[in-house]
């Protein structure tokens, strides 16, 4: 691999240090003082960050709008729950298998993307999301019983449905939260490796212009499906994490509109950077928790906030918060420095 | 050498290229003609975006039309577009490296080749700079660097000087002239700037209404009466 002629500068080191510190805080610091419901919420934040990242890879890197990402998450959740009932494979293997199965389904959903783009692709994927919602509620997902397809006598009773297995050494909520954060960090790393190497550059060229990419020798079919495969794999793995987190997943958890909300929060966070996906996950999961459980406000008001935020992003900050926030902070810093200088000058002048 | 024989392209009711036969012998060749003469359509046929209804194109002994569009880059075809196509979100280095990655050239030589191409076009911006933050002139040079990296055999430049001020065009002209010697590629240059064409091209072909109306050494072609009438107007200064 040819190295970009960038010496590992201070910027990279600082960034690495910040990421390391944040991860260390998330793994060691947070569970120490956060309450049980906070820990559950932060587990969801990590899971939905990965889902937002899938959306970001598809739209931000390749330019394909997929509104079916939460539906894919539910597919991962469903496959994970069923495989967990049906088999006794170790949890990491389960994650991998679920990721691969979701990957195949995601690529199938992505096939229309080879012919359609923009609004039409968005509509097709939204219909997939709708269809998934219908199917899940019709078959009474996930219907826990033994084996892959068995039904329990009364699936509405949670006591009869066995909870989805967690890894043996991470059965408690705090331990499982750590486990989830680590897996999600690995998935982010996987995405980073992709976008900063050959596929990422090919995706960027497809996003810029398909004719130009074609004349540059990019196999557009291959790289578009590759993006769908990567996004679906990540979403599938996070779906399996979600299944084990909630224990008994319910169809009602996955509404078609969640896919739209996820797209909105991912856009607000920023689709061109990996940080944006984290911000998107926080918006998607932490805010509803704060509204509903902490402040006693109806979480549906969030839809209005997300709508306003989306409008703001589309009009003034296409890079989302992930690009806008550092810029604003730098501006604020400059203003502060100027203010302090002006103040000290005034002081030095004799009265 | 590129040999085009009886090439015909037809879109519903329009025939932008009509039984055109032309030979590009080597070096830097000009392709000129009024707007709508079929120049860009010809480039699109070479790129594989447009399928001709008849005719053959033989490039260095290979049947170009038989090749899948995305494989032509690996064969050695490069092009620039009238609109800007450098990728704004990537760095200069990544922009050029991206072409190298799909060219079939060796991975181990990537860094050197890419830096050589950036150096060749005389770009002052650092390789790690984002293309989106560069000026129009530098972005144009990035596009030329993209067109010459990774063993090119046929380089198509579609109005590379459009919109550039005169001194920038001169620099670009010097860069284009050196492409055949430096990379051993045949360059086909489409431009409306006659001073650029006569400075760069030993030979030039003129098309009008999809037909070849003159070809040969550039100075002679530009003096040709048909060409003056079809394209330049009688008052043109050459």
C-alpha cells in the first residue's frame, strides 16, 4: 500500500489521543457512575451510531440514499434472535454470521441502486422498510421457541420467550455495554479502513460523477454493491447486538418512520465524517431518553426538533454538526482571543 | 496511432458523427470544429459512453470498441471533461492515486508515479491539500495530472484551457506539449483556443457536422479555405 506523503503530523496524533481518551472514558469511566437506564441508553447510542454510519457510508461516500437502514437493523435483530434460539454458537461467531446474512440481504436490496438513483432509490428502500415492518408484525416477530422457526404458544407473554443470549462473560448490563462499545469501535475501524483506501477513493469518484468514475476505470457495479455490503454487514452486526441487548425484541420497536428519523439524525450529525455517525447515534437514542425518562416531555416533540435541525443542515451546513461544530468553536476561540487582547490593551493605556 | 474508419453515431433523428474516417498519427493531435460538430461525441465513443452504429476504431493495433468501458482505463485511456471532474472531497494525492489504482500499474510504484504526475503538471499546492479548497487553475492541473498517471496510451483533453486566463493557458500549453515525450502517450486535444492548438499540435483534424473536412499538419490545416469558412470565419488571425 502506497503511503500518502503525509508525515504523521501533530493533527493525527492529537486526533488519535482524543479518540483513545473518549474510548477509555466510554469503557471505564461512564459505567462507573451512570445508572442502569443510562447504561442501556448508551448501549443503544453505540448500536444506532453504527446504523447511522451505514447510512453515512452509502449517502456521504457513494451518494446513494437508502431509507431502509433501520429495516436492515431489524433484519439483523431478527436473524440474530432466531439464530440465538436455534444454535449454540459463541456470541462473536453469531455476530459475524448475522452480519454476513444481513450483508447478503442488503446487497439484494441494493441491486436497484445499480439502475436507480436519488429519489427513486430512496423510495425503493423506503418501501423495503415498510415491507419489513409489515412482515415482522404479521409473523409476530420474533416468536421465541426452540429452533429456527418454532413458535411459542403465547408469544405475547415475555416470560415464555427466552431472552436472546449475551456473551457468557458480558451478561450484566454494564459488561454488555462495554462489549457493545468495543464491537462498534471495531466496526468504525472497518469503515475507516474502507473510506481511507482504494474503495473509499472509488466511492468518492462515483459520488462526484459516474461518467468520470467510469472513464477512470472504476467498476461502478462492483463498488456500489460493495458499499451496500459493508453498510449492511455493519448494520446486521449492530442488529444482533441490539437483539441481545433488549433480550426479547419486539416488532413494535421497528417502525418504518424510524428509518426516516435515522436518516435525519445521521444528516444532522454529518454524513461526510465518522464522527457524524456518533453524533447521529446520540441524537437518535440519547435525546428521546432525556425527553421521555428524564424530563417527562413527550419524545414525539423530537420529530419537530429533528425536522428543524435537518432543514438547518441542508440550508447552511451540508457537512452536519461534525464539520460545523469545530468550525464554530474555532471562530468562537478567535473571538475570545480578540476580546481578551482588546481588554488587555485598554488596561495598559493610562486612564 | 489511432485509426478511425467510417464511424457513425446516430441518436434518434440526429447524426452527430456521420461516416467519419480520420487518422491520428501520434504526438499531440488537435481536433477542432464548431460547436456541435461532434468532437465531444467522438470522445464519448472512445470512452465507451456512446455506442456507434457503424465503424471501427483501432488504437495501437487494438480494437477499442470491443473493450468494456471501464476496462479502457486499464488499457491506457485517460480523459478530461469539459466540466470539472476532480474530486473535491479528496486530496490532490488521492485524486491522482485513485486513477493509478484502477490503471493496472504496479502498486509498489504508486507513490512515486503519483508524485511524479503532480510534479509534472507543475502544481504548487501540497499533495495533501483538499482539491475542494484549490483555485480553478490548480484544479485544472489536478485533472491533467489524473490524465497522465499510470502508463497512459491515449489522453483525451476536452477543452482543457476553457475559462483560463492567458498566462495560465501558456503554462498548460507547455505541460500538454511534454506529455507525448514524457509518457509516450498520444494526446488528442479539443479546444477552441487556436493559439493553444497551434502551439501544441503537430497535426490537426477538423470536423464539421460529424464529417472530417480537413486533416494534416496544423499550420496547413488552419490555412485551409474550407476550414476558415466552416469554423474560423474569414477574418481569423492565425
